[in-house]
């Protein structure tokens, strides 16, 4: 059974269609990349899955649950943003633990999970710092860590590497691929970068003008004219 199921998702803004008829089943352990030019509807689709945008039509399932109308916090999902979205005045430890605290996880369990994820991402030495004392790559690790500590069924990543320089982008890309294999969750990854899509994806969804144009394994979609 699919871990995530998008069924004919549709989004309109004041009568203008931004996304239409997007259907997609994602299995546990599968990394799906939404690829396409700016404005084709990748981000809107991801934000509907996250619950950051209301869904104008169609349905969204996480496991067997219809979550179409649920608040972001009630979907078993965590999202990583391009701009990291860290709290500037909190330490890295507090940034990592904040989402757990909000969800009523106790302090000891929060410490345990934050330590575990920090070790996984090699950021243990940064836990007492504030975001402004970190490099871009370090902040991106923290942003990933904040999603990981929540241990959701589904990870959403919106252009997570586009603020990094080319070298770091390649390294983080490899790390995300390894991490994905290790945690084995469903992941939806948005990018306009074809190389990123080709190297990371189990399947690529090519979007154009708010529609799905093609879905397939990287070589399948790449080989076709
Ligand atoms: P992508 O992520 O592929 O760059 P988006 O999902 O951001 O594309 O945008 C898809 C379409 O929806 C675009 O035509 C965009 O202008 C439109 N759109 C996105 N957000 C809004 C909004 N808040 N209000 C009106 N139109 C929007
Ligand atoms: P949590 O760690 O529980 O996700 P956050 O305080 O980090 O809590 O975020 C709360 C919610 O705020 C997110 O789930 C998301 O809905 C929204 N949010 C946070 N950062 C951004 C951002 N950069 N852009 C858009 N929405 C955001």
C-alpha cells in the first residue's frame, strides 16, 4: 500500500488553475523528485501535501488516513525549506527540539532524539550555537535534522540545496541519498535541477503548466524526447 497518495490534486488561486489532476502513489522508502521549470506547480503541490496550502480539489492520503482537510501538525509529515527557517534566537539544540516540545514529547526523550539525529548529521559540536554562527551547509543540516527528529512517515523537501555552493550541493545530495536509504521513509523532493533529480530520484515526476507530464525512473524519463 502507498505511504502517500495524491489523488487528482487541484489548486486554484482566485479562479486561476495553478495545479490540476496531480495523481501519484509513493511507497515507503521511495524518493520522488518533482522536476520542472519555475512556475510549473512543484511548490504548490508540495505545499498542499504539507498542508501549507488548502487543497481546492482531489484528495490526499497518508497511509490509510484521508488528511485532505487536516492541519499540518495532524499530518504525519515534516518539511525542509530552502531558506532553512530556523529560529534565529534559539540554539541549535532548541531549534532541533522545538517541534517535539510543541507535540508534547517529554524533555528526556527530546534530548535523546536530538542527540541521535545530531550525531547522524555530524552537527553535535554545533548544538550550543545560534543559527547565525553556522555556515549555509551547517544550517541546511540543522534544517534536515529538525525534520528527522520528528520521525514522520513522509519527508517533504523544497529545493533544499539551492542556497548552497556547487561543491557543497553535491556533497549534501549524496548525504541525503544515503540518509534516505537508511531511514526508509517516503520522500518528495522538489527541484528544478535535472542533475539533482537524476542522481537522487527513484522516480521523477516531470511537471509542466500545473500538470504531470511524465512519471518514470530517471533513465526512462530522460531517454524520451
Ligand atoms: P514552482 O514551484 O514549480 O516554481 P509554483 O507552485 O510556485 O511553481 O507556482 C505554480 C503556479 O501557481 C504559478 O503560475 C504561480 O504563479 C501560481 N501561484 C503560486 N502561488 C500563488 C499565490 N499565492 N497566488 C496566486 N498564484 C500563485
Ligand atoms: P515544526 O518544527 O513543528 O514543523 P516550526 O515552528 O518549524 O514547527 O514550523 C511550524 C510551521 O510553520 C511549519 O510546519 C510550516 O507550516 C510553517 N513554516 C515554517 N517555516 C516556514 C517557511 N520558511 N515557509 C513557509 N512556512 C513555514
